[in-house]
């Protein structure tokens, strides 16, 4: 590989796990420690191959359909949230349920339920087929319209426009969502916008870090799985600023030709990617010729979310969960 001599890796701050992902993984690990394997998880707990494989090895079974969960089992809902239909079906089947939905996604669900009672219809900005979008849209039987881009805004036909509210997927591109929200406001001038934007603090912070980093580097590498919305957005943010951006699920996906003639490589990780993968990418970059790692200045995140009741462990179980 023809990295320039003395290549430096610039490490984004913040990067990697957010509070919602931390909590979701801990819920599965504690359930395994407390109740023993198998623990069933509806959908990938978070969108990361390494995390999912690690939990599978510990005894988690990932399913999409509740038909695949045996009677009497313990079931965890993924961090992305689920529709009311899934919640109701799981409750009717009598599973022991732990909900690992990120509290910032739950906040959107609560807002939808509250405003629907007041007679609102909704426009949701998000990616069709993403489990978070299916979960949020599935809070209601009807009256929620999905837009993926500015062009979609012209096509939706709400039944009424007097009471219309916008909600968004939490892991979108901040800039793209703002452009779509502007188009919505232009077409429906009295639309109600969220008091605090639905895009979560971690998504915003990681995108801001990449915006700062991109002009300082020749290429940006994002550690994240192909299914991870927020990781994909990080690579997009870099590319929009004119810096090549690549996403890798693991260190062995790095391509030497990406770094030809580079003297500085930017490195970040999506909110569902563990730090061990970042460490492995740094080792691989060093093997390819990088000589130093510099961390960007950035404020550490201090957000923590409480665990659901019923997952507090005794000392013996605590030790098992840490193993």
C-alpha cells in the first residue's frame, strides 16, 4: 500500500456506543445471567454483526416472527422499538418481556399516542422498512404518512391538514431531515414540529464530529454494519463534504487502495459499533503503514438510561453477566 510516510489516524470524538445501545446490550446480557439461555430477541438487538454474534454465542436467539418463540420464553424487544401489534401479540402469548427500546425512540412513540388522541395525523421522516420506522408507524392503525425525501412530500395525501405533526426516525442525517422538514413546512404551513428534534443526541454528536473531522483528513473510515442507519449516515456526511467515506463491518474489510497517497485517515464508529472493532481497525491501519493516532478534542457523553425493573442481579449473577 502506498500510504504516505508518517500517516496519522485522527480518531473522532464522540464515536461508538450510545446510551441506548449500551442499555439494550446490557438488558440481553442480564437476562441471560438471570434466567439462563436461551433468551429470545425480536430483531437484531442493535444493528451490529459483532454484537449480535457475541450475544448468539452467549445463548441469545434472534427471531423476526413471534411464532418462532416457544411458550413461556423470555423475550427482549430490540433497541429500535416495536409496533403496538407486536407488543399486544407478545403479551397475549404470555412471554416474559423485557423492552430494550431506546428511551429516545419511546419518547417519539409517546408523542404520537398523545397527539393522535388530540386528532392529529402524522408525517414521518424516515427510511421505509427500517425497524424503527415500522415500530413508530405501528403505534397507530392509520393516519401516519412516511416520507423518505423531499420529493415524497408532494405526494402524500393526509385526510386533513388542520392537525398535522412531524416525527422522525432518530438516526437520520440531521441536514437531510432538516431539508425534508422545510419542504413539509412549505406545503403544510401550520404543521406541528417536535419541541426537541427527534434525531437523537448521539446521532447528532457523531455527525457533528465527522463534519469537523472531514476537512482535516484525506479519507474517512466508519466502523459500522451495513444495516446500521446512523453508521451509513456518517459515511454520507463525509462524502457530502468532499472526503471519500467508507464503511467497514470489521478490520479485514479495509482496502489498501483507499489509502493510496493519503497522509491523514479519519476514523469513527456508529452508535452500535463496539470499541474493540475500532481498536482492530487501528491495528490494521498501523500494519498498512499508519504511524500515529491522534484523538480529536470532544466532549464525552454522559447520558445513561436506567434498566427495566426485574433485571437487577445478585452478586453471583453480576459476576456471570460480566464474564
